[in-house]
């Protein structure tokens, strides 16, 4: 053991010579954010539970429901034209709400957020990176679901820009609600509740069951849910060729502002 | 030297009704290794976390590299490295992946392959964090703290749970950090670690620094320069008989049973008399040693011996 080695003593025979001489500095913000977003996308796509939730379940539902008449559809037109927009909504919900809530809940529990707080990546940078990660996974989901739907004879209408507006506003809403849940509840409670809410909204959010099947009193309440505004809005555009469904965009925008504001006030990093 | 790397003055930190840190002062000179020692609950981690910007002080001031860790955190964080007590790493992340990702957050990171090799993590590179051994997890945490080439690192119990080889490898790395000009602040429970590594040792108890000096000075000042003869032998030796044959002013004690110390002005002659007394009784003084009081003795004297 050499405790008195002079500074230039190259006694680290094994391993390359390392020079720890301080040379501190943060990487440029965009590089940090892109690195963090890429890191989170890789982790999310590697997690089997997340893949089941975000990719496998929506894709299976697309194939099963659109192929044979398992659930009656509303109005004329092909079954796929009804289900494709609904399942895009389910895909956005699974990633921006359920997946994000569960991942963030466990990151808080494992101290990952605390550790990130010691790196040069600022908190706002971490939030931007998480948003990019969610949007990136959504692009993958919608591309995959679109491919399946097109193969099953789906004929989309409308303006893709309107779809983007709806998806981005819904993502903001769901992510705000996810952070609200993950930032205040224990990780296990978040895991259970996020999955439960996902199932409830699949049933009552116009994803697979047309909202017209509900009694009108209930229907008015369900129409105001963000998931219903998303699925209704997507159908207005993709099924009926609307330019921009203002009512649903308005509902989503209001939800997004409220959810993000409440989450920002309640979120605890540790 | 100039400005100290860390300057904590009158720090107070409360959690509800409990005061964890109670007027603590600490100065860390640039380029040194400072060990913060103290019993569990003494306020070590709270103090370090105030320096890292995780906690807002309830009183006093904290300056790290001349900056306020709470209000100037964005400027400070690229310049410091932090090793937390418990990983803070997602269980499904692979070791190398985590290190390479963290390196991307810095402008001039170390070569990650060399660092992996240096810390003996080469075989664990593709292993996920949850499958790493406790010691490998600790070493990865250390790597994450130094990869950004910081000026100052805070290491919270860097060798907890390490085996002997890994502990020595970690000590050598920490010593190289100092040689290369990095300031190191570490907390530890291990007195031999503090004694071997640290330039200065700050002993914290009940939220205050109760002693801060070099390990040598601490041992000398608090033991009045006394040396001791220590040995183990069958319990119940006749200590009064032993003292009768020694010069006046010496003390002899048996605590716990079978562990003997002879203290005071220990000269070679005293040593010879103790061993011939043992020889006359046909007692072998096992593990016989002559030495200064250790840092452990000083620590126990200062912080009390009761369990908490």
C-alpha cells in the first residue's frame, strides 16, 4: 500500500491512467435534455409491463375489436373507422398518464429524482426531457397502430395538424394528472390507482364503447372527461373530416392548464 | 489556499419539533480530505444535504465554492459531485449505461471505460443495477460522483458495505482525487477510514461540530499524549499486584474482562516490567501493543459510550 506516492507516480498499473484534475462544467442544455430523453425512452421501451400497457394492449384491441363484431358501433361506416381514433386515445392515455405516473412514482421512491437533482440537468430540463420521452413513445405507438389500422382497411380523413393539436393538449393533461398522482402518493398506490383509472377511462371515455350508449345525464359528465374530449375530437377529425373540433380542443386546453398548475404546486421531488 | 471550499456558519436545520443541526460550523480547505464523523442521528447527513442544496437551512449560512447551494444551485451543481447513501439509480438501468448517460450531462467528463476499469466494474457493465452486488452498487455511485470532473465531491459513507479489497480500491481512488486537486468531504462510521484518509476530522454530535482537527492532533489533544500498553490475557489478573511493581502514576484497567490496558507515562522500562510480571505468572500477553490512544478512543470519549 503506497500512501506516500508522489503525484506523478504512475502506480496504477492495472487500468488506464485517469486524471481527476478538476475540469467542471455542464453540457449545453439541449444536449443534456436530449440525452435524458433518449435515456428515458430506452428505459421505458425495455420495461415489459410498460410495453404491455402501451403497445401490446392497444394493438391487440385494434385487431380484435375491428375485425369481428364484438361491440356494436355507432352510426354508419366501417368498424375500424370508429376504433382507430379511440385506440389512439387509449395509447396516449397509457403513455402520458399510466406509464408516466408509475415510472415517476418509482423514480421518486428509488431516489432517482433526488440523484438527478445533483447533476447539472435542471428540474425544468428534466421535465422537458420527460415530455419529449412521452411524445416520442406516442409517435411510435400511433405509427404502429396506424399501420395495423391501414392494413385492416382504415381510411382516415381530416387534417393531421388537428390530430397533433389534440394529442399534444391531451398529453399535457394526462402528464399533469400523472405527476399529481406520482408526486403525492406512495409508489405502490400510484401503480394500483393509475392502472385502475386507465381501465375506468377505457370503459367510460369513448375508447371502445360509444358514449351514445350511455344515458344522456351520464353522457354529459363523461363528455367532459379529457379522454372523451380526445377520442371525440379524434373521431371528429379522422372519421368525420372536421378541420379543428373547437369544443373538444377547448375542454382539453382547460384540463391541461388546470392539471399542470395543480401538479406544479403539489409535486414533491423526494 | 484563499477561499475555503465549504464554509458553514451557525447552520440550523429542524424537522418539525426535532432539531437535527444546531448551530454547526465547518470549514473545509480546498484540496483536502475532510471526514465528518459522528454517531447515527448526529446531523451529518442533514449538514451534507444542506451543502448539496437538497435542504434549505432554517438558520445560519452555507457557502460551497463561494456559492449559496439553494439560490445558486444551477451554477454550483456542475462543479460538485455527489454520492448519496442509497443509490438513487433505477433498478433496470445497466451499470455502464448509467455512467455513460451521466457523463453526457457534463462538458468534460472522464473517460468512462477507464473509470469502469479502475473501479473494477468491467465484468458488471451490462448488469442491471438491481443485480449488482452491494459493493458494485457503491462503486457505481462513486463513479457517478466523479465522472463530471468536479472540484469538490461529497461522499456519504463511500465504503459502507464494501469488502476489504473494494474498500482499499476506494481509498486509493479518494487519495488520488486529493492528489489531483479535488476537495473531498466524506461522512463515515469507520474510524480507521477517517484516520487513514482524512487531513482533518470533524466530529459531529447532537447537531454541532464538537472537535475538528487533524487525526493526530485529535488523538494527542484528547489523550494528553498518553501512551498505553494493551494486551489480552485470562480474565481476573491481580492488577493491584501489577501496579505495585510499577513506578507510581501509572494506571491499570481490565475492561472488558480479559482486555487489559496500562496507561500513563509508559517507558521501555515499564514495558519490560509488565512483561516480566506476566512471565512470572506464566501468562502470555496476547496481542501486546504499545501506542497512542486511537481516534476511536477519542471519539468514544467525546461522544459518549452509550448506544443510541
